[in-house]
């Protein structure tokens, strides 16, 4: 698998819309805007695309084909892994390209996740819903912020992680969003005092620990490494991995609270790429909640278990830090496009087009995905 997929495909076009609380349009229209921008960026025709990988929620491929003037495609598929899906989509696209099934694949997310499909309606579709319906919901435990808060509190108790550590994550994301005109929180600054004083949601999480609910769309177009030679800004998918947690039903049924699929996915991606966490210039971590950045940095091997709080101290993951994380603002401050905007931002950084938030000399990027009750995906992207 390593020899077949490593750097066999490349991102050659990216596109996105701004994130907002109310797009004022349909999810299909958002998809068309983002995909059309990616088509222009790739320098191809819409009819060159013969593969579609849409996100499990939002506009399906059937809703956008006609708008793009495409009559038929050779592949239309999706991954059912929640927030791990977009990074898994890169793997699915790479496999289809390597098999010769398609020539150009678009991976995209288009959703009205604030104005239409709110989190309470999405939460009921994740695995283990029978157990939660019978045991957790009657006790009032019905939302992701409640489920995820258990891991955050456990980490605080076991390793001395603090809310100030969580605040480092939130402030870094906001600082990057303040440099990103497409971000939902572009003009809204944040201090540690703002963070600490935000209203409580589910102990230990407060409002500013939580990701946004957003309307918007983002898309990338991939092709084979051979075809990528004809494009002026390829970003190669050097490694991809997928992993699953011990239990797909609930965090609390695991022997180790912190066991997630990323622990298995990240080593696969790094080995395939022939690189290590120390080789990464940037990281894009699925930041559904602040602690999850700390958690996933540990799980991916950037630091040891229990060391994540200290790892993010002192602005290490913010602008000018040793390991900038989520340079577009992430789910916390750019927008919740299931991390597809993170994939777009990674490619923009690796092609030197990020403007004021550009990290000089960025060549290698790590991407994580986190979905449902612990599904994990990982990718390593390298500049062409």
C-alpha cells in the first residue's frame, strides 16, 4: 500500500466560500461556488472531473453535477466517518486515481450547518445511537459537547491539564482567523480573559472551547502525480491513514478514555510518507473542541500522552510559533466545514498563497480527522 499510494496523487485545485451563520442560499449553490473556484484554480474544465467524493452531510454529488454541466461520472462515493470523512476522502480519491478509475476527483463539503442542520439534529446519526438513546439521553447526555467533555476532564485530573492550556488553543485559532478574511471570526479578537470568562456549557467546556456552527463550502481537486506535472502548483498526498477506536459506541466504554483512531491512523500516514512528526512544518488538527487539539497532538505523536498541555504553552501553535496549527482558524474560529477548510488551507500554505498568515518555508503538513465516537484519519501533504 505504501509504495502504491505514497505521492501517487496530488491536489491541483482548491476553492472555498466564506463561512457564516447564514449563507442565504442552498447547500448545492455553496458546493457549486467552491467547486467552480477549485476548477478555475486547477485550470481544467468542469467536464474533466470524473470522480466525486462529497461529505456524508450536505449537498450530494447528484445535486451539483447538472449545475457543473457534467452528464456522468465514473465514481461517486462518500465516507461515513463523520469529521474524519474529508481526510478519508483524500485516501479514497488517491485509491481511485491509483487504480485508473478516474482522472480528476473533487472532494468537497457544502453545508448550512448553522442556518439549517444544527448540531442537535446531526448528533443522532453517529454510531451507538441505540445505547445512547436508552442510557445516555434519559440522563440528559445528548450532545457532543457533553460526550467530549468527559475526556477533557479526565485529562485534567490525570495529567494536570488546565483551562489555560485549552485557552492557548482557542487564542491561537482566533489569532489565525483574524488574518483570514473568509473566517467566521475574522474581525473578532480574543484574549485569555475573554476565553476564561465565557459562559459554561458542559464542564470543563465553556463557550469558547467549542467549535462554530457554520454555513459554507470548501473543495479540493486531485489528480494523478503524472497529470499533476501539467499543473503549476501541485501538493502531493505523501501518506494517508485510517484508524478506529476500541469501541465505536461510546467514549466511556473504553479501557483507555484517550484511545482514538488517530493513534492508529497517524503512524500509517507517517510511514507511508517516509516522514515523522518532527518533519512537519504545520499541522491541521480537527478542533471540534479545544482539548481535542491537545489530545490529537498527543495521539499523532507530536508529544507524549499527558504532555499536550505543556506542548501548546507560550504560543507554540499560534502565529510565529514552532508548530503553527490550523492557520486558517480551524473549526473553532474559521468555520465548521468538517475540516475541509483545513485541507484547503493546508494546500494554500504549501503553495505560498496564504497572504498575511503565510508560514515561510512550509513544505510538509500533517492533517488529522476526528469523527463520530473516535474514528480517526491522518494525511501528510508535501509541497511539489
